[in-house]
C-alpha cells in the first residue's frame, strides 16, 4: 500500500515537472501532500502489524483453552463412569437388601412371631408377608413419654426370648420410631425431646434398652427415628393420626448387614468419605 501511494505521488510530481516549471507554492503543496500520505501509510502498516500480532496471541489462547476443555471433558467422563459404576453397585445391593427385607421369615420364626401378635393383638401387629413387627406407641408409651407400659414390657420380654432362640439368632434387629405431626408441647417432654424426631428416636432407644436388658446382644440392635416424616396415613388438621404413632421392627439376616458394611467400606476407600445410610431401612 505504501509503495502504491509513493508511486502515485511520485508520478504526479513527475507529470507536473514534465509540463514545465511550476510555481514554488504548488510544488510545496504537492510535497506536503506526498509526505502526509507517506505518514498515513506508515501508520496503517503499524496498525496492520499490531492486529496480526493480536490475532496470533488470540489464536494461541484459543488453542490452549480448547486443550484444557478437552482435558476437563476427559476427566469428567472418567468420573461419570466411576459414579455410574458405584451407583449401579449400590442399586444392586439395595435391591437385594430390600428383597430380603420384604421376604417372609423362616416358617418357625414366623410362627413364633404370629403367636406373639395373637397374645397382644391391640398392642402389636405382625405382617407375615414382610416379617415386620409394628407396636402402637399409644399403648406402648404414655403421652409424650419414652417409658414402656407394663403390657409393652411383657411383650418385649417375649420378643427377646424369640430373638435369642435358635430361630432368631441369625437375624439382626432394626427399631425405627415414628410419630404423628403434632408438635411436642409438654414442657417436661420438651426438655428431653425438643421435637418429634428426638421423641421417635427416644422411643426406639427405649425398646432397644429393654431387649438388651433381656440378653439380646447389643451389637444386633440398631435404632433410628423418622419423627413425623414417614406417615402411614394423612394426618388430620387437628389431633394427629393414631396409625402414624408407632415403632416398627425389622428382622434382617446378619449376613446382609455384613455385606452392607463391607460395601460401605469399599465405597469409602474409593471416594475418601463416609456414605450416608439415612435411608436404611427402606422408606
């Protein structure tokens, strides 16, 4: 571009000179114009060089960014595969545990628990298809209390004998407390159990303590509580639903519990942090 401008300007000057002498003023004007175009050409060339340099820098940055993005996508893909594998493992284990939980207990153990239910029909229910015991807290505990009633304590004594028998020892026990949605209001109760979650766990602990005092191994018994968050029926606007106030007991083969603990240890090794078993037993 610069050469073109110089040629044009030079040609113009030559053409004027070829025609003969020109006034000095005209000559100076042409020379000034020529020099101005020359400076403009130099400025344009500098801007073009700067733009090319910036383009090169941007291209390099774009290439570097693409490489980093590819590396991140590769890493994310590997992590997704690992998470999918872990999720599949836990789903399989969860399905197996759930299938064992809802399966009927061995006939001899099932018969003993059925007789226990028939002895305390108002206090205790027993689902023969799933092997789950359910105690009504209205009959097992006083209002807002974790103290077992006399009748409930007798039922627990009989249950402990069943669990300590040859038919019951292959099973571990999980005790889960539930309440309705009525808030804890009695001051004496609130001092120990500020909300329904604490109260549900406290009642499950009371059942556990009774079984352990009757020689059921403490290592076989696990407790938990859902408070009002797992109702069997919709609570009414006032008063709460009696069916939701309950303590449920699950008998689980000890081998299943050991498999779950082993799977948890494996997962903690893989991910470097403990897993959450809050959803155990099934919702």
